[in-house]
C-alpha cells in the first residue's frame, strides 16, 4: 500500500496557492497604488483623494476579506466572513463617494460648480448614497430584508422627529431654500437685522460675514419664515444714497452741478445708471440733497462712500459752498479771535523763487484796498484751492488757462503714451507748478493732473501771470525750461513727434 506524500496545504495548515498570491500580491498592489498616487500628485490631478482611499482602505480591506475567506477558509455564513465583506464594501463605497466628489467638484476648473451647489445639498446627496449602499450591504451580505428594517426605522424616525422638531425644522427649511434658491454663496443679504455676505449654507443655518468681518449664524427656519433682502439679486449692481446739506445761500443748481461733477470723477461710481442729485428738503439749518450713485458690487459700497464723502469737503471749499451745522455761540469779553487763514500772497511768499509774483500779488491787494475792497479785475484774482488724495485736479481737455502753484502736498502730471496707457510726465511737490503752460493748447488738453496726497495750491489766471512775469527773465526762463521738458516727456515715443 502506497502512502501519498503530504501536500503543502497539509504541512502548513492553510491553502498554499491563495496564501502565496496574497502574500506577494498585496505588497505589489500597494506599491503600484503608491506610484500612481505620487504621479497623480505631481500632475495636480483631482483624483488624488480617491487614490488615497483606494491605497489606504480599499486594498487593505480586500486583502483582509481574501485572507478570511480564501486563506483562513472561514465559512461564508459566519460572522467573521460577513464582517470582512462588510468592511470591504464600505471601503469601496467610500472610494466611490470620493470619486464622485472629485469628478464633480475637484480641480480648480470646477470651483465654480462647487460654489453653485450649496454644501447642504452635497451633504444630503452623500447621506442618500451612504444609506443606499448600507441597505445593499445589509441585504446581500447579512441576508436581511430591507422592508422590515425600513419599517423599524420609520417608527424610530417618528419618535426622533417628535423629539428633534426644531433641528429637523431647520433641515427642512434648508431644503426649501435649496429648492427656491433665493440666495447663494457670495450673495449679500439683509436678514434678522444684519447685513453680510453668505459664506456657508449648511444643515442648520446660513453663515454670513458682516461688514465688520464678524460671522453671524442665522437658522434656516428664520430665513424661511421671515422676509429678508438679497442685495445681489436680480443684479449685483448696487445703488446707494447719501444725504448732504448745504447753506441757503448756495443755489441748488450750483450745488447739484458741483456734486455731479464730483461723482463723475470718483473711481467705482458707475456711469450707467447715471448718478443723480435731488433736492429733498428745506431744513432748519440747510437745504437737504439726496445723492444717488451705483457701484458694481456690494463689496464696493463702503469704499466708494468714503471716497465721495472725503471729496465733498474739497469740492465745497473750491466752489464756495457752505456746509452748515447747528452751533451755539458764546461771546466772552476777552476771547482771542480765531486764527486767520493765510491768503494767496502769503502762501506764494513761502518760496523765494516766486518773490516777484508775491510782490505783484501784494501790489494788487493794495490796489484792491484803495478801491474800497472790491477787486480791480475779478478775473485776475488768485485763489487758494484744496484737493483730496486721489482727486483729479485737471481732467483731460479741461481749461488750462491758469497757472497753479503747489503749496502743500504731492501731485502727478500724466499723459497718454504711445500704447494708450498713461505715463508719468512729472511729479509735483511744494514749489512746483502746472497748468498754463504745458505747451500748445492741444497738447495741454491731453494732460491729466492727479493729487497723490492732499494738495493745497494757489491758482492764478494765465493772463495775470503773464503780466506779473514781465521784467523777470530768470523766472520766465526757468518756467519755460520746465514747460519744454514736460512737453518732450509727454510726446516721447509718439510717431511724428519733433525732437
């Protein structure tokens, strides 16, 4: 009788071929998955999170299931086999969910879709997929009927729903907001007395960031049951208002023209719809005006309001408009008078190089006093003008028939270059000038002067300046040289420009 030789399986107690395949195949699979993951990471692929789940969960769970069923040969109906199979299918379900998320919302080019689909909807979709996957595993792996389980869950859900009415109400309200879509991420809303930008929509609430960069949490049920305003619908263009008051001595037509001119030069104010200024009331101390202006987005409202209000003071000062305010006057016997603001002649006198102009202005002031205080020629009067930082002192094509001497602050002369962009012609500081003199009338009209800081300047009519410069060849030559240098700088590089 021949006794058969013992097999390898009999010697080691486990199936040899499955054990060898698992022992060699699992490390190789992990190594291959690692290489694929590193390659995808270098390329910036949106599938990197899915590959991480496959390497870290799916492959180990598959190896565990094969070890239990093929190597260890645990019966298929045993609890250990079912647990191993459940772990594998759940890991595979997680990988599929990650793949769906990466495919729809992964990568920079899909950022817009990620913003359009609220987080609450994505969470609900994931929960639905998990429930379906868990039901399939429960039925096919554990052999349980889904109908009975759903009945038990339904009864438990009624009890849980009664106990959690308010949280569930927020979830249902959130779903209704998703269906109606009255707001989206990035919209500016006014809700529950708070104005802010929507930064998150989740299961329970909507998170908004206020103007002061505080996060306000508003429950979904509050938004669904009460009214709120969406400042980003139907268009993101936002119209805002400002209320201003000016003296009864200022004609409304003059005030409106000055404010409209200001609005046209403020960066951020849209030309369409055009800004408007309306007279709204005659108050106790002033005539009230309401300013309407539009900006491209709610984010710009505060910045543009600041620019407008900051420039109103300078425009009112230049145009002779008075902004009144209620005051109480108290007179004391020995109260010292308020300091007098320096006049044009005193301001020009700060710079020795313009001594001749100062003397001419002083002589004109003496003649004015001799004439009883009225100017000999109102058109020849020098004026002190103030401009705010960023304000346009002279616009392209504007009348340049005046000589402007910068007393305080800094400004720039800009001109269009060969490529259509603006180029810097000259930087102006205290003692520098602009205006009359930038060359020919056509060339001067193309220049633009912008205040880089608050600027105070003395403006003198060109004809008067010409009279005052007679007999001063040195100052005239110095001004002429500066004019010529700016002309060359403005026209450098243009075709057909003389050298």
